[in-house]
C-alpha cells in the first residue's frame, strides 16, 4: 500500500508514494477523505525526511489532502495547521491560538 511505501528507506519510493497520495485528493477525494486519520500523520512523518524532494512533495501532498476537507471553519484553518505540522517549533503556537478562537457553526465531518 502507499502508506507502507512511506516507510521505505529509498527516497524515490517515498517520493512516489507521497506524489500518489497527493494526486488522490483530485482523483479520489471521497476515498481519501475516509483515510485522512491515517494519511495525515504518515505524511507528517515524511516531512522530516532528509531529501529535499521528499519534503517538498510531502508539503504539497498535505496541501492537496487539506483540500478534501468540507467543513468551512476547518478549511480556513488548513494553511495554519499545515504550517504547524511542517514547522512545529515556529508555528504551533499560532495554530493552537487559531483553533482556540475558532467558532464552529457547521457540522464537523469525520475527514475534518
């Protein structure tokens, strides 16, 4: 599976798996939305990879994956949350602040 490929040592294998997961946001958004609780943490781990192409792909894939979230309040927070995931030391406080001040008016679906 693609999630197992993210655990491979070879950077090209990781890179290809990340690219495919990002493409799923456009090709199969409904199927991807059902697996977000597994996909987002796996992609977050890949952000720490030493190869720059793998990191860039993971950032891009997370942005694409964030597009499948339907809740409007959370959709507005996606860029802030992605910043916190990619650079926790500098952006976590802003993300927590944004979450603390978010007022939910719409149903939060499982992918959100």
